[in-house]
């Protein structure tokens, strides 16, 4: 096996391994989704995502256009925020935010008897209505965004990798007010969540 010492070499080798494994499994990812699916598998080492990510029409294109236009990214966890590429943000003159640990959000949550996740999404929706929202953990973040979309919020894109995505998928797929990427978590993942 070749020794890789540069991050770009390691990433290229990883993507080649993922592509080879998908081919060996007989999985064909639509070209318009390939970059996202490969990146998710790269981040998680979970090949099931090749078959259980769901995209609304043009979700990837609209998300990429939003990011290229400088749309900010809002996450529901600081861990997700830490995973956002700083180089990518710089390239697109964008920014990324997570308000979960903000003392103002904690006070807002207490004052309204809601979770910090819900309070952070309410705040983010007001500050960054055209953002790319990335939800991976907090169900009340997703539920809050769902209500805000019903009320007219138009995020650039919603990346829903939460367990709750399956419960909300019909809403997102029918409304199409935002480009969406969803991952319903099936079987053992649901039980573990």
C-alpha cells in the first residue's frame, strides 16, 4: 500500500476506496448526488448512506449555489460546526454558526421553556433566514425549523441527518420551500439513537 503523508493524497485515496467499495456492492450513486454521498461516507465510514440519503430535486445544485453565493451555514451542534471546512468558508466568503452554547440562547430557552436547540434555531432563522441549515442531532432544532418553514422561512438548503428526518420527510418533500437532503435512520441506528 502506498504511503500517504499529505492530506490531499489521503483524501484522494479515501475517495478512491469508497468509490471502489460502492462499485463492489453494486451501488450506483446518481452523479448529481455523488459528491455529497462520498463526503458523507468519508466522514462517517458508513456505506449505508449511499442508499439511504434522500434528496429533493436540485438539492445539491441549490445548496452549492447558495454556498457559492456566500450563504452562511448554521448547525445544531458545535461538533458539526467544527467539521465545517474553514478553507471552504474562506473560498466562498461565507461563515458558519452554532448558537447552542451562547449564553443569550440559554437565557432565551429558559425564559420561554424551550430547549436550547429550539431557541438557537429561532435565533438563527431570524439572523440568517437564507442560510444552509445542517441538523444532525437535535430533534427540537429540526421541529423548530419545520414550523418556521411552514410559517414562511426560506432557507437556502436544509441538511437533515437526524433520526427525526424520517418523521418529517413527507412535509419537506411536499413543501419544497427549501432544498433538502435527508437521512432516515433505520433499524439499529434508530434503536441506538
